[in-house]
C-alpha cells in the first residue's frame, strides 16, 4: 500500500493525470508537443508503455536510490545512467526505436544490461516501449472519463 501511495504521489506531483494523452487534433493543443512522464522504479518503468506523437517529449525521472537508464534496444538513444531524483527529457522523433531496456551503451556499441533482483531471487530486466505509432488504448474525455477507441485506430500489423 505504501509503494502504491508513493507512486501516486509522484505522479500527482508531475501532473501526469492531466497529460496522459492530449487530443492532438484539437487546435488548442497545437504548437509545442505534449510532455509525457515515465517514472523509473528500480525494477521497472511506470508506465511501461507511453503513447506520444512525433514532436512530444518524454520526461524520464528516477525516483529510487537504484541508478537506472532507459536505452533503445539498438542503442540509438539513451537517458544515460540516472541517479536518484535525476531526470532526462527525450524528444520523440520519427523513426526512433520504440523498445527500450534498462541498459547503458558501451563504447564498442554493445549495451550493458542492468539487471535487478526481486525479493524472491528472480532476475528482472526492466523494459518499456515508446509507441508513437498507435494511439493510447484508452483516451480521456474532457470530463476525465475513459473513452475507448475503435479497433481500426490501431496499427496491428
């Protein structure tokens, strides 16, 4: 319960509730892109999947004392290793690699994956996705209630 409360507090502090997904077809939202948030939790990312559009930014914030990174699986972009309370802003660009892991690019082009261990002893490799191709599975109406999108809105190829 304490962990859930802490995560919700951080999300509230960053104003995540109001910027989960903006209606980009609305002229009032044109101009500067929206900012999306990914919280680094030591053993994973929240949310693990974000749905920005090209031109938006993603603010990665590490809220734990465990250093973390978010690095494209092909090493084409990275936040670098972020210590506690550090942040990194990633611009969303056309063609960028969407899948990322908790790893740090090395000079030889390889990615050093950072593994963590649960209390059970299981090894975890944190991973996420920046899905700028598909809209968010749930969009919010102006009154804050969820509105589902039709299946045709998704690129399932």
